[in-house]
């Protein structure tokens, strides 16, 4: 029996007015942190739109979250707990009660603990919600007290986080609303037309005011088409590109030596490491013509204010950490700080000092750490073996590298997998126990942006669908069942929210205008209002810790992994359909592999042909779409696809290696090298 009953069984909220428009905020994994207006009719969400509470939201939201009513009440919504009754992967389940489900989950964890120790339990979560209450509260309390394996959440932002922290201590970046002050805007490895869409009208306004736009991306994105300069870099080639600009700035006397002397360490060492990277050598490594790199270098040196919007696209390769460090070093070398609209922005999560100690109530144990990028290997080979995998806020079969190995791991008969989610994901089909989770409009949430500098405290606007329960509630119940709870510790959403909202200023701003700003204010100017959060408040251009961590030393280039057998670079960028894999159940159409017409012609492939794309890790069968918006030698299959989006049921992650970035042990999705041929449908 399927765990999804008809939508008629959905519960209506208690005492809800027939129709109301209620405020909320989006806590999903997106920089924009929109303020929302939610229209509720007869206890159901019927429309979600942007409000003007957050000025960046400005009354509109992305198409993804507009479809939230379909997500809440669609046929894939999980409405009650269920246990597996058929083979793993078949998606055959039988409904059980919450008491039975929690007893079963607790019993399986207790048994695994007794047999192998706590490390045989692996909690597995990522950014299905960035809400402060939905992750790292009672869940962390449970798993810490069990002595479970710890998860390194490295699938995204590991290399960027390491580089940004090493160089600047995660100094808050240039606020989006200050971009129109800039004379030059550089979008590096980021596509705001697909994610973080509120930057698009701001960029248009800046261009109207005369700002130049440069885009660095292997793909001709919509904004690249409107840019003054598009550097169509080869995947993984960003490091030599940035180092060549740094070299030129020093060599041509365009480096701001005064700023570097006062505010930076390591400038001379950075200059030395950039020295080999002439424009010609960088052109060879990056695929960007030398004259275009030179044009960019001059434009950057000549423009002030100049801002770099760095994204997460160029961290996903073997050189990712060094590339991010080199790009973030550019404004320091060129002296672009100290003016409104000048500097850089990556993640602004460092603007908030979130203290989770009280919410968790348990110090972190020293148990083994499992890198999430190696879930497949861990499930196959870890010692002690993982006996209970507890998945929440995450859909690892769709989002982790080496997908087929993950699938083999999930098929293990001696593995007990719990999937606690809102909808029937690809991973949920392999679960032994499915638990229905509330979505963000169904529970209280405290959330803050990592782009827009805002924090919200949002009340639920409707009752949970079916029997869905919130994360804090379920993990607190499991703590209690396992005898791991303690009297007086925060467990309810209200108690947990209080631990994050201790500041009177924050409470008062939430009360008066619906959101709060961080201590640095809503739009700090770098090196005027905010400084590096390093111990000496300086930029560390060659931080010792990063230099030690990087396998060959920071800023060392590692060659392209292409081989004669697998010559094409596969990239898997975000789209405007899903947030990572979230909402993937709503898009069931076939998604094509994009291939440059030259690469298609040399393989006898025409538009619409069924193709096979493969390497030693796996293969994907789907159709081909010819696109001159890619550079030759690069193919594209978007990230976040589900099994129903291809003919083979596999996605780009089936071709992605589980190797690590040079910093942070992050995922190297864009190091997938593949071959493509015309095929027949399976
Ligand atoms: S996903 Fe981003 S753009 Fe869409 S509603 Fe949420 S914060 Fe706004």
C-alpha cells in the first residue's frame, strides 16, 4: 500500500478563518530569504507570493516556491508513517501509527547501539530547510547522546566556506541593495537567473546606471548574454584565471600596496605564487583567450566601486578552494574595499553569530566523522558498518556523488533506513520506515538569509497535512523513548526559538517591521563598517592553515582530469525549477543533456536523439539538446534531477566522482569527465 492517501484526508487547521493572507518567510536553501504573503482558504494554502516586508523581496518570489501549494497537497506528499512491505526500492509501504513508528525507530537504534556502538547509526541531513529550528536542535541532541557517527555536511559550500573563513573570517559581504553603486559587477560562478533571482533586477538597475557587467561561467547564462564581457572558462579553470589577474595587478603597478600593507598579510607570497601565471599560460589552462583575460584585468583595475558576486559553481572541482581564495583575494590586491558598492560577497551567513549550545544541550562527542560526499563508500565499507541510516532534510540518492554506489548501499538488506521527509523522494523509495515531516508553512521557524541580511520568526499558517510532524517534535520524542531526554531542556518550537532570539534588539525589530538585521546592519561597507573576523582583523592572503590543508599548497593548479576515453566535462548547475532536489517531484518531464553542436556533430547526434552519457562510475540515458551556449568540450545536465527525469533513472550524480576539493573535502561534481554517444531508449 502506498503511503500517500487522497488529499481529502488532509486535516484542516483548527479554528482557521475561512480566508486569510498571512505573513511568513522562506527558509529554503537560497540566498534571498524572501518575506512571504500566504493566502489560506479553508485551512489550506492556496497561494504563496512575495511580500514587501523584506525590501529585497519587493513583492515577488521565484517560480519554485510559487508552486508550494502543489508541494503541500500533491500526490507525493507523505501524510502518515509507513513501513516497507516490498523489496527495497519498490516503494511499497504499509501505514502504521506514529507510536508504532517511533517505537520501531527507537528499537532499531537501540539494537544497533548495543550490537556495534553508537557509530553504527548515521544521521544524514543537509539543507532541505535552512531554518534554525529544523536542523541542529533536538536532532543533534539525540544523535550526540547516542554517540552516533558525525556527518561532515560538505556537499556544498565546504571549499567556499574554508576559503572565505581563512582569508576574511567570513566577513559580511556587499549588500545586494548596494550593487547599483558599483561601476563594475563581476558574477563569478553564479547564475542569479536560476537561483537568488532578486539580484537580477538590481543588476539591471546597476546596468541602467552605467555599471559594466562581467560574467565568468562555462555556460552562456541569461546574464552572460547581457554582459559586457563573458569569460567562458573551462570547468575548473577559474584558478589560473584569477591568478593571472593578480599577477598582472602586481606587475603593472595596479596593486594597492597601501591597502595591502595596512590590512593584509601574505601579499608578497601571493604575488610570488601568481607569478608563473602569464595571460598566455592562464589562457591555456582556463580556455579563456589571453586578450579577454587582459581586458578583464584592465576593466577591474580601472573601475571603482567594483564588486565581485562569487557563487558556488566554481568550487565544485579539484581546484575549487584555491580558486575561491584567489577570487576573494582580488578586491584586496586591487584595493576595491572601503567604498559603498565595492568589495565582494559570497555567503553572508557569518553576519549572524548563531549559538546552538542551549538548543542542543549536549556537547559534540568525538565519534567518527563521515563525509557525506562518500555516503556510497560508507554504506558499503565502513567499519563498524552503518546499521541505521536516518535521513532528514535531504534526498541523498538525488544529491550525493557516485549515485550508483549510494543506491547499492541503500539496497543492503542489513541496513535499516529511516526517511523523514515531506514528500516521497527517490531516497524514500529505499526506506524501511517513512516518517512524514511538516513543511515550513506548517510549523514555527526561525530563519536567516545568507545573501539578504535578514532574520525572521515565522508562525505556522496552516495545520500540518495529514499526520506530518515537525523535526523538533519527532527528535524530542525519540530522545524520550530512548531515555535520553532531561528535565527542563528546551524541546518545543517556542522554547527552542527563545534560545535563538535572546537579543532585545532582534525581538524589537521582529515586532516592529517583521524582520531583524544582523549586528553589522543591513548594508555594511567592507573595511568601513565591517572588517575581517580573523584574530588580527586583517585579510590573510595565504593563510597557513589553508596552505597546509591543500594537497599541493594553496593556489597550486591541478590539471584537468579529462582522458582520451572521457574527454567531455560534465557540469550540473542549478536551474529555476528546483532548489537542489527540492520540488523535483513537481517536474516529471524528461530533461535533456545539453551538448555543443560541434560535439554533437562529431558523434552523429542530432537534437532530440536518445543518447548515452557515461564514464567508469555509471551511465545516464536521456535525449540530447544542442546548445551553442556551452563551450565545446562541455556538456550539461542540471543538478537536482530525480529518477523520473531521465530514461535510465540515473542523473548527473551517477557520473560524479566522490573525490574532494583541495579545501574542505567538498564535492567535485564538475570534475565528472564523460563520453557521449547516440543510443537507443532502454
Ligand atoms: S527560494 Fe529564494 S527566491 Fe524563492 S521564495 Fe525562497 S528565498 Fe525567495
